C-alpha cells in the first residue's frame, strides 16, 4: 500500500513532469551514461526513471540486443517517458511502481541479472536509502554496476534549512538529507549493501552558483510562501521548491516559520554575509563482486 511519502512524491513529480526536461537533469543523465557506460547487449534497470532521460540514452547504448526496464512511481513523468520512447522508436519496458518495493516484481516483471542499475537524484526522497540500495544490489548480476547520487552536504543550502525547519516545526517533508556528511556517506551505503566501490566522484555544478543575502530571510520566505500569488505567479525555481516544502507556509505555522527561516539563513551566511546556492552531487558506482557473498 502506498505510504504518505509515496503519495507526496507522486503529487510533486506529476506536477513537475511537463517542465522537468527544461532543467539541468538532461545534462546529468548524459553524464550518467558516460560514467556507467552501458554496453551493447546489456540489461539496464533505470529506477526513478522520470521522463526517461537516462532510459532513452541507455537503450541507444545497449542496442536491439540489450534491454532497458524503467520504473517510476509518478504516472505523469512516466507518460512523458513513454511518449518520447514511442516517438524515437525505442523499445523500453516501463513499470509504474515504487522503487523501494522491487521484491514484489521479482520473477514477474524484473529479474536478478542486470548489468547496470541507475537511480538519478532520487535517493534523498527515500526514508531508508540504505535498505533500498541493499535490495537493489540483489538484482545485479556478478560484476554488475549500480550508480546513484546524493547532493553534496553543502549544496542546495536552502533545502537543508527547510529540512531542519520541518524537524523543529513537526512538518514531515518528502526528502531526507541530514545523513549526508561527505562522499563517504554514500560510499558506506554501497559497501553495506555488499558492493565494491568502482568509482566515486563529485560532479560539476549543474546550476550556476547564486548568492542569497543572509539578512534577507523574511523577504525570501515571503517570496517562497506568498499568502497570495500575484499576477505573473512565482518563478519556476520557487514553484519547484514550493512543491516540496509548501507546508512550511501553512497559516498556523507562518509566523514561527518565517522567523525561524530568517534566523537559520543568517546563521548559514559566510563571512561575506551571503549564502552560496548551487547544485552539485556526489556520484558513486558500486560493483557486485564476481565471487563471494554480496
């Protein structure tokens, strides 16, 4: 049965689906294919496939003798992925399902002999990422590779502030980043799943860094959580973040949340009085050992 987290993720990504490709995600998908390098004839499982950015490139890489299976919980995202695959003449199997429950598909829709498993920008949406990765690792063939990512601990600082606020105000947000302390945090998740570290890297910055004034917390909060949407609406970045953290603007929390956000933004500012905002990721590839227990 879908959990509150799953319902929240479905709602958010259904709403984001039409504009999702107008972002930095296509560039990340291309980097994923370069890093993991699927080969002709291989079997690929793309988890949280979204609009099919990785799936479509993976299918071109594995060719007609290879197979790509793509899973996502958002039907809005998957509908777009299916349309793109059809237009491009690519044979991909799409499955609408929760990526934290692959066992219920085992032996029916998916197998346990994948050469490559990918999961792009979704690990922080899971309440127990270590448990999920351990389950996914069981679907790799010996020597198979699993690639996934998390934001660096200092990227997307406003998201970190919102997560802290959620904990203090009793608002459960659909993302979990507090466990990420360094690239070692993701490497540990991989090794605890029985995988060997094939490679670990810090990605490029996919969005040019912007600076937020540390003393602008109250005005920034009002922009992110407007009591009324003015003509012209919010900009796209505010809309996207609002889908994740909108409950922090609830009327019964507004006064406390506004003050708390301003305080935390001031505390996050550097010596120049600004908070640096950018998107950068830790990306790790784990490989299933050829012999021994995994």
